[in-house]
C-alpha cells in the first residue's frame, strides 16, 4: 500500500509539473520579481516630485517641457527623474494636478 501511494504521489507531481503548475520555489521567485518591479515603479519621495510639479513648472506644459524642468532640478533624485519620464504620457498638461494624476501619484 505504501508503494502504491508513493507511485501515485510521484505520478501526481509529474502531472502537475507537466501541466505547468508552479512549485513553491517558482511562485516565491515570481513574487519577488513582482515586488522588485513594483518597487521600481514607485518614486523614492512622492512629496518632492509633487512639490517640484506644483512650485517649479509653468503651465500649460508639454511632456518635453516637464522633463526639461525635472532634469534641471537637483532636489529630484535621478531615479525619480527616470521614472517620471517613463510614466508620463505624451501630451500637454494644464495643471500640476493633471501631471500628478497622469503619473499615478
């Protein structure tokens, strides 16, 4: 009976693997990658980005104008400047609130 259970269990694991069911290790690795990606998609300091958009930009402003303004300001972290460029869709923005909404803050 024990041998039958062992064979059945081994066959079940082989079936799950062939069917594409993730193992605990694969699931953990995928979760870590997603967490890392989520962290990479967040600004290091939202308040600095918002403050810059509210106080240092003349509106209306295009994406190019916003990127130029952002790249000249030393208080915005380089990683935040890169993320800002990645997240901001092309367009012309009437207010800082429009930009903040567009980048998901």
